[in-house]
C-alpha cells in the first residue's frame, strides 16, 4: 500500500513514521508512506497556503490552489488514489470497520487540515471521504492522519510479527480486548489467573471470550448486538 500525506507541517508527521511498527512495515515493503509539504505547491514568492475567510470570521482557511496542485502532482507521479481522505472534526468517526475497508486499497492520499479548515471547493471536488478521530478539536489534521496511518498499516499482512495479532485487537469483532498478563506470575501479591497458566487452550479461549464480553458490557454496552434491542424495549 502507498499512503501520501499532504500537510502544511510535514515535520510533525514525518518523525513518528520512523519508529516502531510503521518503520518496520516500510522497511519490509508492506507500506510506503510519503509526506508532502503543502507549501511546495503554493504559488507566489511567499508560498502562502492560507488566507482570511470570505464573509469574515476568526482564523485562517487553507487555500484551494496548493491542495489541488499537490493532489494532482501526487496523482501524476504515483497514479490516481483509491481514496482521498480529509481529516476533519466534522467527518465520520473513524472506527475499526472503516480502517479495515481502507486497508484494502492500494493508494490513499490524506489531506491534513489546519487553522480554521479548508476551502470547501477542495471538499466538494477532491475529497472522497472525510474522517474524524473523535468528537473534539485539535490544532490540525496531522495527528489524526498519523492515527489513521498507524491503524491502517498495522492490519496489513506482514506488518506485525504475529499475523494473528491485529485480528485479536479490540473492535475487530465488535468486542473490547481481554486482559493481558506476562511474567512474573506473581507480583506484589497479585497473581496471574490460573487459567492462563494452565496450558489448556480451550479453557483460555473461553476465559478470554468471557472477559471480553464482560468488559464490553461494563464499558461499551453500545457495541453489543443487544444494545439496540434493550433501548427499543
């Protein structure tokens, strides 16, 4: 998979890509992530990427010219993208199902908004999907873009050392993850549950399923299939 990120703050995005799973996935050729400086595509001597909003109001708005030129340059060099994603607080909320869908694509372009938003013509003509990582506002779309990249790359085949690891993550099947323990078996009077030390894989699987369901009922009952039935009754 190839992911191109168009941002006015490339340094903010680039550094995390050189660590941990994202770095290893790129080294193994599982994913290629490139960060593009929006100012490179801004016309004029000062390469201005933002301007005051028409109609007045606080803040600045990203101009359409550099975004259009940037997306077109990426498409010319790497081919048309399967999805052009704009990270914005008023987009659809990112969830695991959406991550899984996006991971099936070969080429994504991510546009990181900044300031008070982006010219609506970009959203109308270029963007194919608008995503939010939660009901709150950040200073820009750079951190949400990194969240999306990390979530998508980790489910790609070969990204993780254990190919089954991503399949057992929370939300993959609608439930939260089970508690996890490691050595030592006893620490400050707290012991790892006996079932996890039993070597009985069927018992362990049942225990984990029970704990996942218990945690989901306690913390996120809205994720359970019977949540809507309960509300309707």
